């Protein structure tokens, strides 16, 4: 696996592979890789001839500077995991490489950024779109892979790709869970053992909602989840929402396969998100 740090070098390598008729699969990440990321690499490998992974902790998507400072960094382990997974190129740019000048672009995201995460992390999705478009422009992939765990992010990337007519196929990938149900996240390594034990309540609540959606109302489901989670002293729920899977607007009734339940909560000082399709 080659590692490159500049857009110019990355493009030179990719161009050669494109000229040879290869398709490019791209997995953008912020590092601290886990089995969830590796499942994206595996899918990209299965569907393309050449796989690019980027590791870049994007400062413009952090509305909380403390969160940026504390974001987990495991560069050596990441490289090993990518090598083992058969990734072809790792792109690890500096902040200066990606943002040679301040990015002042503000995107209209069709209202998808105004709900759930958007309420609690103002500007977050604008920052995500800034970096994803820069990365798409650098890599020019045929396909790009995003986890469903960041459901709202995925909806927004799909939207902006369509809006800008980008010739890139966005491939959603299933959430990978620990054996006890906790959704894999780079942030999980920041949980201490007591927090880790309580964190599983988030996925338990979502599984409860999926099982009971056919016979309880949305109002009842929300009440039950609040009751379930309020028993745990380290869990502070920011939102639990039942929404339309495409518009992300809250719904009063569940339509099978067209509705998603989403949750964001602090477990101790660690903010986690998860979701389940109903
Ligand atoms: O999901 C992530 O890891 C990030 O938001 C992304 C898509 C790599 C952009 O920085």
C-alpha cells in the first residue's frame, strides 16, 4: 500500500490507474479505524479495481474544539489495518493541503441539515460537505462508500452528489455492531468500562423500537425509550427521533422500510449516535 500526502501525487497515481481502465472505489475516513471501516474497504475492493482510503480529521466539521482535540488518533494501527484489508492507496493530507485558503462555502442542503444532528451540531454538515467535495475532486472516484451509522450524513452526501450532478455512485454500507449490539464507532475507545456497559442501552432501545413499531404508536415508542434510558445515570439523551428515511422529517406513524429511528446521546463525556431502519 502506498501512502501519499499531497493531492498532486495522489492524482498522478490515480490517473495512471484510470488510464489502464481501472475503476476507483473511495472510502473517506477520519482514522481510528475499526471493523466498520474495514467492511467499507472490503466492499470497495469487491466492486472496484483500485481502492483509495483517506484519513483526515476535518477541522471544519467540529463545532466543538474540545471534541476535535479529543478525537481518537491511531495512525500506525490504521495503516496496518488498511494494509491487511488490501487497500491500494492511503491519502493522509495535512490541514494546509486540504484548506490552503479558508473555506467560506455555505451549502444549501435542502433542509436535511436542519434536524437531529443539525440542531445539536450547527455547521457540522456544512463542514462535512466542504471536505467530502474536496476529497471527491481530488480522488474522482467511480464509487464512494459511506456507513449507514451516520444516517443523516449519508442522506446529505447523496443529496449534494445529486444536486451537483457528480458522476459518483454513493454506496451505503450496513452498520457493523459489537457482539452486544453497540454500533462500532471510532469514539467507542474513549468509553471507560462503566460507560461501555451503559452504552449498549442505546442499541437496545433501537432494537426495542424496531420490534415494537408494528404495535405501538410513535408517541408511545418515544415515551418507552425515554423511560428505558432515564434509568442509566451516565446516559444523557440529546434526541431520539422517528423520521422519514428520505426527508429526515419527524413522522407520526411508522411506514415500514421508509422510516428510521435515530438517537444521539452522551455516555459520560462521549457523544454517540446510532439508528435503525423500521
Ligand atoms: O464520517 C466520517 O468519518 C467523516 O464525516 C467524513 C465523511 C470522512 C468527512 O470528514
